[in-house]
C-alpha cells in the first residue's frame, strides 16, 4: 500500500469545519499520537474542540498554522 501523501492547502480548504486528529496530523506532518499528546498537554499548535470522548481539530486554525500566520484565531 503506498504511503498517504500530505494534503495541499488547496485540499485542506475543501475539508469540513473540523477534522480528526489523525487527519490533522497528516497535514502537519506528524503522527496522530504526537498531536494527541500535545492536545492532552495543552500545547497543540492547532485549536481543538471536545466532541464526545475525543477532540476534533478546527480546520480554519489548521490552515492558519500551515499558512504561517502567527496571530491566533479569536
């Protein structure tokens, strides 16, 4: 099975408002486990929302981080 490729910014702009930790991690170029640990520690580079017993990543904030914007979304 070929490795999953990283999505482009154009791809991510088409994503729904929130995505799973594994999906966001693929876009960031890290493992889902690493991103989940950062979320648990409270130092995630992207904003998340609790959704049931899991967290989801806000796609707009993922785009902000990947675009190199330094100002956090309100």
